[in-house]
C-alpha cells in the first residue's frame, strides 16, 4: 500500500513538472496569425516553433518536434529585421540625414518605433508592434518605492539608467520637433517621455546583436541593433547554449542550439552568462536557480567589521582601489569569491604583515591568523546581508498588501531578493564548514 502511494506521488510530481514545462499553444490567437502571415509575406518559412504561454516564463515559443543539439531552431530573413536601414528607408530617413549633430542609431530606432506605433493601422509594421509588450519591468520603469528595495549596487545602476534615459529624451527633443512636417498632431504629444521610455525598453530588451557599417548620418555610437520579430519571443535560460549569426549566403539571421528540447516543451536561448542583477537591469526579469547569480558586497559593507583604529586602513583601501579590488566582490552558491576573500585578507593584515600586501593580492597565505580573521569577517558580512535581505522581504510583503498597483514590480524584486537569500544561506553554510575545519 505504501509503495502504491509513493508511485502515485511520483506520478503526480512528474505530471506537475510536465505541465510546468509544456505550454498552452497560442498560435490560434489573431495577433499571432497576423504576425505569421506578415512574416511569411517577407520570406519567413514556417518553423516548428509555436507561440505559447508557460507557467514559469510566461509568453515564449514551444517546439512541435524534438530538438537535437546542432539543430537550427529559427532562420529569420533580412526583410523581417528592423534595423537602422529600415529607419533610413522610411519617411524619417531624409530628416535623419540632414539633422546636425547626427543622432545615434539607438535614437533612430526609438523614433521609428514611436512613429510607427502612432501610425496605428497605417503602419507596415503593425503586426509586429501588436505583439510587443505594452509595458516593461526594467528599472527605468519602476517607481522610486520599488527601486529603493533593490540591492545597493543594482539600486545605483537603476538610478543611472533612469538618468540616462531622461537625458536621452531631453537631448532628442529638438530632433523630434524637426519631424513636425510628418505629423498632424504636435510632435511634443507624440514623442513624449513615456513613449521614449517604451521604445528604449523595446530596443534594450529585444534587439539581437548585428553589426552594421558606420553611416555618416549617425553619431559614432556602434550600430549593432536589430529587432527580430517572432525570434524575440524566445526566452532566456542560463542552462542552454546557442549560436546566433547573420548568414551572408541566405541573408538570414539564424540561431543554432547546442541543447536538446523535447516535443511541446519551451525552446530557450541564452542572452549570456548574466547574473540576476544584470538580467533585471537589462531585461526586466529574474532567472530562478541561475548558476551565474551573485550577491555583491559593497565597499561600505566590506568595511563594516574592520577596526576603525587601523592606522593602515586608508593605505589598504588605496591599494585595493588601485588594483581594482573594490568592485565585483561577491558571494555565490559556491561561497565567497576569490576577489572578496583577497580584499578582506589585505584589509585584515596586521601592522607587521602589511609589507606582504603584494603577496596577498597574488593569493599567497600570509598567516593562519590572517586566514582565520578573513573567514570570521566574511561570515559576519554574510549574516549581515542575510538579515538585511530578510528585512527587505518583510517590507515587500507589507507593501504588496497595501499597494496592489505595484504588485507586479514588487514580485520581481521579491524574486531577486529570494534568490539572493538562497545564495547567502548557502555561502553561510560553506563558511561555517570552513571555520570548523580551520579551528
């Protein structure tokens, strides 16, 4: 009887896992039917990929046949790609070519997206625009209340992102005004900040890397963007490997996978070996159980448990700064990074050990006391960050109850913080074992 119940539970678990991985086919929806027809008219041959909704990742693409390592999963003709060439061949082209100083390729694409969205039914790109997200969850779109709950290094980058997009808007206003002859409405109402924010997020989160030759009508910023309809429905997984290239012979952008995928399961691509802070900053999402994820230790936290009366404190900090050891100090699933331990070893040097600082940066053991002190301080930092993360998670829980309009954004920060907590708890466990082994 017990064996039978065990088999039933295992069967239920397998069924649940399968239901999580297998998506609900959405190819019958009108927006996808129109998109597929539009793509077919531009030379795209129907692949084995179907739009679907997945329990974990949301919208994505599933395969109707098993995918093997080495298979080409998609090939998108050049005519389907939206690049600066597309923009220059539109009615915007003559305005861009005569504008001084030249605008950036990024602004050109943003301007095109805003103009085409405004054109509505008249836009040749409407089938693509209709499947683009209406809103985004990049930090630039988050309210201050939500941004303040991000880990310190990410919070700083989020503020920088907001500032950069705002400056981009202000510096582009004159160019937007020059487009007035193309519109009946005032360009100020069409090309407003929220329109630019949406277009910027679309380019930032959805473009593939595709290098284009430098054009005189653009600024010297690299022209490496291409929006790829349908292909951009593929979601990211840190556990797959793919190769994406533009095939000069077929004039198509192709993706080849090095991973297997079962029939009716979601097909993934990899945006790169990014940690969750980078994924949230650049793409507006968090990957669960991301092997690349890290918790960053700020310089303020680094110094929290070191003696204030250390006469060599400033000299040590200067050395760390000169050798780039105050950035990218992390805790990971496999414990503290070598960089973090090295920085703490140098900061923990006694006065009579200070002359050995070069050996410390090379990874040499200076003394048993120094090694033990470093582990003790790392453990304290880890526990401080655990308490801080738990406190923020409690704040998020309270805010979710009182701010329903922020629930989606708060859930995103909560997911990041929960992943951080798992990393910190694992690091604390590793440090405890190391401490026991050295005492």
